[in-house]
């Protein structure tokens, strides 16, 4: 396990997140993203974090769902 300080360094220092950011976590099936949601919400105190539980499996199979790569959402 990592300490809250180490996790804050990872998310804020390396990834550039701020506690005021709106964050949506996702992965392939929603398991790993739920861990990130838990860390940001309960360990680091972020208030605007959501987990897309359908994750990539749902989105990638949706007809005409937009898919983008790169920095822009």
C-alpha cells in the first residue's frame, strides 16, 4: 500500500490533477477504475470524482459512441 502523501504525489505531482478537477475514472471493466475512484474520493478528499462502471467494455460496444485519442476529451 502507498501512503496518502505518496498517492497525492502520484496523482497531483506526476499526473497534474487538482482536487478541484472533475474526474471520471474508467478502465476495461470498471474494477481498476473503482480503486482510483476510492483513492481520489476517500483517501485524497476529491469531491467531484465519478466512476463509469460500464467502462470501455460498454462504451466500445456502443454504436456511434465517439472515440478520441490524445489530450483533448
